[in-house]
């Protein structure tokens, strides 16, 4: 009797697992959702942005639940707003400032699904999904770039903090003057670019040592219990 109950419970569990999407299938759905939402940010009319804001708000809640930071994306949106509004004021006058806010909002809503996708999906799963419709090397480059984004953000923050300690005029107050923008490029952006090129070369060497591209059948890092 006890053995029959165990077998029945095991069969029910296996039957339920058949309807549960795998890590790769869930990643494919997340990628499709991100593409649809990002495209909708540009094609929806202004009245439809309210519904898109509600959907993206759920993505933000999911990302924050997973303890992912939204600070960098918000800072980028504020910079875009600070640059776009003066341009709209100079080119179109005060009457078109609201239109400039809508443009910045559309760009922010287009980037938000990508933040959620990179925060919730692993690069190896994204590479596996992208291989369904792209060449293997393209899929590898795209998934590796997405995986590098959090690392490069941390590197940029560290380089910025070190340059500030060395006395560079790149504080938020100093950057109000355009004359200090060149110093920001020399002290922060160029070192970040050099670090990115160095890391890309290391990744290419690691892929070559693992015989990437020599096998006819592409392999991927297997799913673990955390993916399921």
C-alpha cells in the first residue's frame, strides 16, 4: 500500500513537471516578452504608454525582488532628460518640452525590459536560445555582451571613484561645466574602454582554448537546480 502511494505521488509529480517550462523555454519566453515590450515603447501611441508603464512596473518589482539594482538605469534616464529638454527648448521652444519628456520616457521604457532580461536570465541560457535563430558566433557575442554589462558597470564605478580620489574634476557638480567633460572622457571612459578590450581578448582566448566553433553540434552549460 505504501509503495503504491509513493508510485502514485511520483507519477503525479512527473505529470506536473511535463507542463513546467524548462530553464531554456522560460528564457525564450522572457526574451520574446522583452522584445515585444521594447518595441511597443516606440510604436504605441502616447495614450498606450500608461498600460506599458504598468507592465514594466511589474518587471521592476520582479527585478527588485531578486535584489537587482535599478540605480544605473535611473541615472542614465536623468542624464538623457537633462540633455534632451534643453535641446527641445532651444530648437522648438517651451511648448514642446512635454514632447521631450515623452521621448525620454519612450527610450527609458525601451531599455527597461533589457535590464529585466539581463537581471533574471543567465548568459548561457540566452546564448542557447539565440542559437535557435542566429549563427553560433553571433549568439555567443550577444550573450557574452549581456553578461558583461553588470561587470562593466562595477568597473566603471570603481574607476570613477578612484579618479575622484586622485582629484579629477569629474564630480556631478564639476560636470555641469562642459570644459570638464573632456577630463571625464580621459579619466573614466578611456580606461573603461581599455578594460573592455582587454576582457574581450581574454574571453576570445578562453573560447578558443575550449575549441569554440570547431564542433558541428553546439553545446551549452547545463542547467542547474537554480535554473528550474
